[in-house]
C-alpha cells in the first residue's frame, strides 16, 4: 500500500493513497493501494484537453500550449499569455466562461490590489489558459463559442472520447469541474496509462515537449509537478484533490492519488515511486527533497516532516 507518515513532535499520523506504474502498452508494472477506485482527473486532464484543442485548430505555439496545460498562478506573464492565445483567435477575455477569481499566487494578487483591483476577473482564474485553448479550437472549427463548456458541445465530446480511448476506461459520466468545464472520470491505473502514452505516443510529442520545456508555467517553481518535470526527463501534472501524473519520456507512466486530497502527500508518493523505479539521480534526488519529505509546520515553524511508507507490488 501507499501510506505517508507525518511526524510532528511526538505525534505521527498516516495518509493513504494509491499508486500505479503502467507501460504504454497497458501492462501494469507496479502498484499499491486500490488502483481501480474511481475519481475525477480534475486539472490532471489538461494535457489531454489541450491536445484535443490543438488537433481542432487552436494553433498553439509551444509556450501557449504549455499555458493551455497549466494551472497557472496568475503572474503577469501568465495573464499576458492567456490574452495572446485569445488574441490570435480574434477573441478577448469576455469570451471566457470560467468563474471570476483572484490569482493563486499571493504576490500576484497583492500586486493587483495595490494597483487598485477590487473585483476578481475570469482571466485571473488558474484554468483560463485551458479555456483560451478551448476557445481557439472553437473559433477555428466554427463551433459555438458561447456553449463550449456544455458536455454536448463537439469539443467536449471529442475530449471525452479521446481520454476514454487513450486511458482504456470511460471518462464518462462527467461532472462539472471548479472552472465550469466537464470533469473527467478515471482510476489510478487508467491515469498512469494516460501519462505513459503522453510520454510515448508521437501524436502527443508536442504536448510533452511544451510541458517539459516550461515546467514553471505548468504549476510554479516548487510545486510538485513542476519540480518533478525539472528534475527528470518527464512531464508532470497535478489535479485538485491530490492526484498527480508523471509521464516519463519513452517510459512508463506514474499516477498517484491521495485519498484525503492532499497534493503534498501525492508528491511524496510520486517521488518515492520514481526512486523505486531507478529514475532519480543523486542530483535529482537532492533537488526533489522538499517534495519527498515536505516539512510540517506549527506556529509558523517547521516541526516535523512527511515521509513515504511505500510498498509497491511488482507484476
């Protein structure tokens, strides 16, 4: 199983989860926990959603493609990139259908407030890059721009079909994600297969390349997915409620799901799995130490740390 122990003073708590390592051909290499329990991909679906947008004419250059895969933090460069994606399609931020929000990055948010911002905006939402990619595809394909989030919209139907086929598990029935887009169903096993094929299928090469080339766009410096993509030859993407996928170039895919929804716990499991697979060098192991053993705070000071208790079963 995957268990992550959190040590803080004399107290020790445990967090459970599941891990799957799958080859691009669908063969299960290793696993821990209940890898067939369903959950939603949330933002971990963005690489595959961006691919479908690109295949339908979004025309995203590498940096824009990375932004369509990103859960951005709302820094000025992120907002400029989203605006650029929309502008190339002849659109502006008024076409976005994600909720209004403030940037996830506190410094970016504080900067906007100091400049006089009083209300959130749609373009500041962390999923606005994905939505801009959706809109680019819709504009190029002459599809309805108003209803692009409807599960019956041609773009969303293509996304569900593609993710279902790629992961060999139906992504339906869909729910509604925090950003308003249809959210896709998966399992830890299926998610690992999705990421294995992200790193190995030629049709997904440009998505992999954009994510690996611009890891700080995908999340931010220090986030679990960005750190893993920086330290290894991989693309990685996290999703809300503690799921994390890693696509090793021309290698297996790794998926980790923390059942209590903690992303730092998923990061601990992902690094431990990569280390078990022999992927990490001494240098990458050192650089991933903050992800592998994240500090636990009390009173504003580090009081303990999390560490993995991973028992992978190899097939």
